[in-house]
């Protein structure tokens, strides 16, 4: 999430920004297509249609909403009924005289309770989401046009005739991303219908890599900003000329004709770009169909409506309204894009995580800087207004970071629909929403994925979209870092500054854990701000296409929740002292969001492995507890355009991820004990398969074999409840390995995992800064004891 920009006129700042803007070569779509591998082979059981669900959620029926309200209560009642039957059965016998059986029974019942709690939280959240979908009404197009026109007038006025800072700056953090994927994200932001938009690509790669492929990828990423601006320029110039003509020749009929003509021309231009877009993947198809053609369809509808009005001699647009409508096109095709690389500067943090990439640029906002080199390296030195004016008068190249009211953050593998920024800023502008710090639309998954695993992982993403909407109903929203519009004033409230090795480090977004957005949500709430999930589908993000990539993503998601739970407790205590206690539902939903991965993983493992009292606790009543959860999830899947039976596939996927989630939870505990920050691992976005750790493949096989053995043993003992549960679990885990991981990839990952374990390369002594420095400099700068290291 970072921001800087270069005007379409070519003026700009320094360093990477200047280099990027003055580059004269551009890559055509045809050249790009020749450098990208062909699309992945489609597996059986996937969907070919890449059309996503509509922007507006289908209005749920009254019966569906009533059933949604009943489901959580029914789940609780079934759990209570199960506990009563267990207690009665135990009270009639002497089964608990054995201390081992007593402990196992308690652990088993606690595990069932935790699993039931998480199921109830899902049902509670969705029961609140459905009424939000039913009651949501979009802001009218004219209201959005008036907002854009008001901002445009403000930008043109300012003090002393000088233009104001942009109201919104978009920041896209990127590290080792596929340039073609970043290109799509940048285009989706550049076409936002927001006035004077500034877009900054925050490249976090090594600025001078030795690897030729990494260098080529970095150079291609650096060229994206000027390429997009150059491609937008002809349409921007045309629309600006039309606006000038409209203002020079006031008249209702002429104005309507100009607006109609330019909308039709803009739609034609967008369709031409869609035709020229290489359709290598379903992500490319989404960009072409939903971003480009979707916007073209909207503009065409306006042109057709105006044409019909003129044909029928109806009242045309007034002069003011014509300018408003035409301004929409100006906003669409006007964007300033630039690139910023924090690792070029010794004065900024180089911590290897997304949070510090964002924080580094956020800390620069509102300032003007000059590059200056000293013994530490290239530094950014902030100038006051007088010094900046003097330096500019002398022709010095400066870096100016805008001072916006709002900041858009977007992952480089995500895309926005064109109205995203305008609609969310319109919501934030409402007087009742003055204390909302973050507005977002939790991202949805791209459809039409070529692998079964990506399709099911995308289904879980879309289910979470519903859950997040329910969290907002209870004021328990968490920031989902893939996309959001942030209010700068709220960020300043959580600002922290530290001195690290002589470098001033500014933090707005916490980097203590690898789920920085989640912990920052608690920080924001602690300062009296709230967060909002807007009930529309306006953002989309990539889903891991293979098991190895999914392991990396989900392990990161599982690492950190336990560390943040104490912060939630502090928030609850602080709010109680302030006389604004959190509602019980809000506390439960927030706690479940943070800890459910851990206790669901441990609970499911306990239920699978423990067999207290010879399986007497696994009864039909126990299996019934899960019925409302799975029935309603199947209903939600159908509501989202999937198949009801996909609920069984999701169960198999979750069994595959049990060891991954357990590893993430253990990492959280280790971080709490050692105080060391977890290492940030980005989710790979590559066209080749990412190998999975051998243990992550072996563990589901162990689960399948173990559950199968339990089922067989229970069958011989006539323990039919355990037989059904364990047998189904064994089949689901085996299905997950065979159908989602794949037999070939699983064997490959196990084989290479074994080879890597037994074949260890000789260790090389690490080259430290001291070992390559002259001995005399080590003595002078560090002291005589450090010469030992320099002489080795």
C-alpha cells in the first residue's frame, strides 16, 4: 500500500520515480504474450465459466433469513442435549473411576465445545450478513458524480490558486511478483473513477539484483507505470479537449451530444483494449471481461440513454449536469502513476515484510525530500517549505510524497472494479461515518480456476466474504489487508516512531506478526475508531493454485492469532473502564476470528484421536451438532454459485490443512516464548507448481490411515458412531490427497523431501560485513575485539 505519482504531463519527482517516468520504451501486449508461459491445463471437476457473482448480493428470501437466525440457537441446543446425555450416561456407571479415562473425557468434551463454538460463530455471523444484503441500497450515480465534482472543484481551487494535494493516494506493495500480474492490478486502479488519483507501486525487491532473471523482472516492473500512463494519455487528451469544448460552447443540446459521443468513444477504446488483452489465465479473463468490458458496458449504457433522449426530443442534460457526467470520463482516464523503492534508501527500514514496505512510504506522506549520500548510503532528507521552494527554484530534483485524506492499499495480486474508490469514499464522507477508519469490500475469488484445489480454496474465500459482512453488523470487523481505503487521520492516531540503529522508523501498521492487518485492527479499535465492510463485491484476489502455495499462505494466516488475543483482552478491559463495554457477541466473534484456527485444529485432532470410554462419547447426538453448520454452509455455497456437495470437498481441504494450521499455531507460541518476530513469507504467484513440504503431504496420509484404523476397530466393536465419523474422515483425507494435491505431485514432494533430508550440502561460512572490511576500519569503527571476526 504505497503512493506516489507522476503527472500525465511528465513532471515528477526523483530517484526511481524520475527514471520510471522518463523511460521511452514500452512493451506491447503482443511482446508480453510471448514471454509468459501458456495457461495451466484444466483439471476435471473445475468450472470453465469465469464469470464472478454479481456486484450486488442476491436478496435472500425471508425463509432463508429466518432459518439463518434459528441455526445458531439450534446448534447450541443440540450441544446442550449432547452434554446432558453424556452426563446422564456417565452418572449411571463407574466409567470415570479411571483417572486416564477422566482426563481423556474432559479433553474430548472441551474439544467438542470449542468446535461447536466456532460453528456457532460462523452461523451467527452469516445470520447478520443476510439482512445486510437484503437492506443494502447503492448510492445513486448522481450522488457519486456530485462527490467527484466537489472534489474536482476543491482540487482546482486551493490557496492562492495552487492546486490542493490529491484526496486519495493508492499504494500497491509488491515483492518478487510477476510483472504481468502487477500490470493488471495497476490497470484496475488507474481506471478508478476518482478525481486526480495518484498511484504508487511500492517495489520491495533488491534494487540491484545479481540474478539476471530477477533483474529483468525488476526492470519490467519499473516500466509498468510509464507504460500505463502512455497508453491512457490519448484518451485523457481527447476527453480533456471535449471538456474544454463543452465549457466554451454552453448549450444543453450541444452538451448532451458531446457527452454521448465521448462515452461511446471511451467504451469503444476499452473494448479494443479488452480484445488486445492476452487471455492466458482466468485472471486475465476477469480483467478483460469485468474491468475493461464491464466499464465499457456501463459507459455504453449512458451513451445509449442520451442518444435515445436526443432522438425523442426529450429534455437534454443541463450544462452543469453535462460537465458532471463528462467529468466521470476525465477521472477514469486521468491517473498519475509512479514507482517507489524503499530499499534504495538507507534512511528507511529494510525489514522484509509487507507492513514495513507500507509504513516506509506512509511515513513520507506530506513531505518533500532531497536525496543525499553520506557514509551510511543514500538518504532521504526532509525539507521545510522554504527549503523546498528554494531547491525547486534552483532546479534540483526533489521527491514529493502527497498529503492525502485517504489511502488505498491493494495487494499486487488483487483487482478492483472501477467504482471501488468512489463508492467507499462516498461512504466515509457521510456524517454518520466520521469515526470509520477503514472501509473495504472483503475480496472475492476469481472464478474459472483450472485446478480443483484453487476452486475449493476460492469457495472458502467467498464464504469468508459472507462472514466478514456479518462481523460488521456486530462492530467486530477486521481489516483484510488485500484491499482497503484507510483514513489518514486514524492512521496518525496509531503512529509510532522508534530509533533503530540510528534510523528513524515510523510504524502505522504493526509488523509484530505476519498478519499485520489483523493486529492493526485492534490498534484502530483501541483508539475509538471502527471498521466497515461494504456489502458489495468490488474487489477480487488470487487464490493459490496448488498445494505448495496454499501451505505457505495458510501457515502465515495461522501464525499470529494467539499473540493478538491478549490485545483483544486489553481492548475489552479498556472499553469497560471507559464506560463503552463491548457487546458479548462482538467479543465472541473477535475472539473466534483470532483463535479459531488453533482451537479448531486441536479440537478436531482430539476428536479424531481420542477414544474415551471405548467410543461411547461418539454418538448420533454428537454428529447432529454439526448438522446445522454443514447444512447452512452447503446453502451458502449454492448461494455463491458453487455446488452444495462442495461442502464435503471443503472438509477434505480442511483435513489437508490441519498440520499446516498446527505448525502456524506452534510458531505463534514459539514467538511468544522467544520474542522473535516470525519470518514473513509471501505467497508465490508463479506459473509453475510450488513444491509442498514433505511433512505437509505425509501428515494427511497419516490422518487417513489412522482414521481408517480407528473405523475398522470401532466396527468390530459395534461402535457405529465412531465407525461412521472415522471412516468418513479417512475417505475425505484420502480424497484430498488424491484429488487436490494429486498423486504425482504428492510422490514428487515426498521423494524430494526425503532427498533433501538425507543429502545435506556442506555448510559455507557466512560472509559478514566485518569479514570483507579492512582490519584497520574494524578497529577504528567497532573496536579491537571485532578484529577477530575480520581476520577469520
